[in-house]
C-alpha cells in the first residue's frame, strides 16, 4: 500500500515498524488512522476511526486495570482506580502515541494538517484508542497486551507517581488564601471532540491572572490538572 495523502507513513509501513498484526490485511489499521476530517475530503474512503476509538477506549480500561492488578499488588481498590485514571487520561495516551510516532501515519484532512493536527493531544489520544480497538478487533486481547504492556512497563510507574492527587485543588486554595491571593477560579475555555470522546480545556484564574491549564475527558479531570500545573508555576509542587 502506498503512502496516503495526508500522512507521512503508510499503514503497512507502520504495521511493519511496530510489528502489528495487520501485514496480511491493513484495512482495520488504515481505518484506525483515518480521522473524520480525511473522510470528508475523500469520498472514496468509507470509514473513519470513531467506532474503533470507542472500542479502544473500553479495551484500554480493562487492559490497564489488568496491568495494574498484576504490577501493583500493594495497591488497594481506590488507589488502583486513581492509577488507572492517570494511565488512560488524554495526555497520557497522547504521549504513548508520540512514543511510537503515531502522528506520522495519521490520515488527516488538509485543514487539520495545516493546524498541526498530528500533534494535537485529542487527535493523538483518539488515534491511539482507535489503534488499540483495531488490534483487539483483528487479533484479540492477547495481541493488545503484547503491544501495550511494554509501554506500560516502561512508563507506567512514572506516570502514576506524577499524576495529580485528588486533593490538589484543596492544596492550591489553602496556599492562595494563606498568601492573600483569594480563591482560584476554574474557567472552561474550550470543549471539543465527538460526543463519545468529549474533551475539555480548563484554565486557572487567580488574582486577576491566568495560570495553569489542564485538559481531560471531563471538566473535573481537566480542573485537577489545571490546579496541578498552577502549583508548579507557583513553585509549590
């Protein structure tokens, strides 16, 4: 299969490079890499990756839970739940996508290409989820774990350690009030993505200034990361 317009690397080349189970038939992989913006501009292409993204999201929840259960025997249920949230959040999955250079194979419309779509968190995350869905659909759960567990083994512990704790908003508010800076406000500045994978961007506004910004699949998660980024900017985390 030749390199498609809107991508730097063909699906077949990606399958070879990452040892993915699509060498005999790259159709599912091609679909996983196809953003809806590409579909809109190429009437000969029949499917985008949104359904595979939905499937991959569900598979990732299970696979990450299984990895944590095996890898972290000392964690209690609540800790496991928090750790899983850290490992499947948008920023984390986008970083996994970067680790395997998935952006070079994404099929995007011209508008998305011009605005740097292949490096946007939401698109990288969605394509990575679609890739997981395609691997599961093609070869089953074992193929998913064979592909994904090495990434978790290499990066999972660091991601969990650096994820924001549930009391990060309280910590920030206690500090700002002690410093007579008032109470932080969290403003949703953008929301985007399909209904099944909505994304939110939230900024921290404090003492008349804009501080940290966070993104997530819910306003609550985005707010936590905005608060954590603000703590870093203030030099107290």
